[in-house]
C-alpha cells in the first residue's frame, strides 16, 4: 500500500465517506414534547427514520471509502478511477436525498403537532453528502500521476526518475524492449 498514490481528492472523499456512514447511526430527529423538548427516548437515528435514503447514504459512503482503498492498493489507476466515477453519481443522489430530508423531515410530529427538531446527525449527514460529491468530482478531475518510488540514495541526492516509453536506457537498449538488438 503506497500512501503517495492517493491525491487530496481521494483522501477527502474517503474521510467524508466515513463521516457519512457514521452520521447515519447518529440521531437525526427528535419528536418534541411541550414539556421536555427532546428527551433521550424520543431521538430517532437516520437508520430508523428512513426506508431507502439510509441505504443510498450508506452506498455513497462505502463507495468513497472503497475508492480510497483501491487507489492506495492498485498499481494502475483504471479501477480506482472507475469506482470514483461511479461514486460521483451515487454521491449526487445521496446529496439530493440528504438535503431533501434536511428540509422536509419525516412525519414525526409531537403531541402538540410540532415539527420534528433536526439534530446533529441530520446536519452532519447533509454536509458530508454535499462535501463527498464535491470531493469526488475533484478526484475525478485531478489528472496528476502519482510519483514513482525512489530509492533512498535517489531521495538523498534529489534525483527524480521519469519513465518515458521508447527512451534509451543507460545500457544502450531501448526502454520497453526485451533482450538486446544485434
């Protein structure tokens, strides 16, 4: 696992994906009562308040974390880029659903007919979903190639290696060809 492979977009999206998954299990709403406000027994986490939205949020967070892990473990960028591109669409749906559930809370009216109170989980979930969408878009747009591994001697000397296809190597053969030419 090479941590230098991941760029800032992958790191941010992985962290926000984890934040989004955690926020699903935090209390999102509470049903207010005229006497006590929000007591501990009346708090409803996002996992219990939603039917399908929680699964979409979970899928978006898992996709972002999977994209980070694949970026760190895969040698080529093909699979991580494909998962990140797919994650953009899942994060778009998750962001829209999280904002809709932030604005239009589920029907948890209290005894006096008051609307439910939005708690930390709702704000954290909506913010993480929006940030996840932005960070995945940034990760897809970033086309920089991670640097190759350098030996300790090259790092000490400040030498940077660049692999160019078809360039002659120090032994006189062309890079990318096998054997010697006679």
